[in-house]
């Protein structure tokens, strides 16, 4: 609405619907109520800000890879073990190093292989056990492939297959083998 006063026109706000009073262009309310409306908006904004500030800040959890599992165990150390296969049972010594070397000391001598963690309480190991006769000639070897589960930090049981090879590399037989072991030391031994 324009109001002319003298030589220039002045812009005025339209009047309210029934009151005939002027209204504020930004809020559409009468000038007397505009400051109260702004005060209410500011009060609501302040209240909302206070509520948001009081909420706990929730961040995504860090990956659990760095944290140890509740029952995580390590095979690193030396173990006295009993090897059981069809028709035979004998004692051996196994050791596992931090560098993932697996060692076996059996009636046939000392042999080595590797191990790897497969779960917090499980690992696998593979060893090639060499066989020699009394004169030191090769009688072949056994490829030992086991999957172990630690029931505690001091005991594990493993199952797998042992494949026997003749000196010329011909496969002779594969037999299922079960090994039960008890920890005798937690020391990280040098490679065998």
C-alpha cells in the first residue's frame, strides 16, 4: 500500500484483517506482537540448543581388530603332545614361534613347518616330518596338516590328516590323526 505525502510516495505495510492496524511484513503480525513472537522463537531455539547440547555425542565404534578377544589365546610356546592315529599313539614335543614357525620333535627327529591363526582360539599348522634310517638315509616323510582349537591358554586339541610319502615322493597313505597337547612353556623359542 502506498501513502502519498507531499512530493514522494511512502511504502506502508498493509493493515490487519479486522483490526485496521498495521502488520509487520516479515512476521505478518501487528507491530505490538512482533517482538513477543521473536522472543518465543528465540526461546524455542535456545531450548532446542540446550537439549541437543545435553545429548551424548555418539561416534562410530573403533574397529575391534586392535582389541584382544575375550578368550583370545596364542599357541606361542612349547607343548607336550600325544599323537593318536589308528593302531598307534606316541608322545612328541611341539613348539610355535611368534614368527609363525612350527617345530616338531618326535621319535623320528626334529622337523619344521608353519602355523597361522584362524580364529581367536584356533590355529592351523603344517609340518613336514622327515624320516631317516639308522644310517641317515631318507625313508620318506610325513606331511602333517592339522586344525587346532585351544580350550584354554594351556591346552589344545587338533585334528587333521597325515600323508606318508616314500623317498621317491610317491604317496603311500593318508591317515586321520588327533593330537592333544598341554603347554609346558610360553617362551618364544628360536626356530628349530
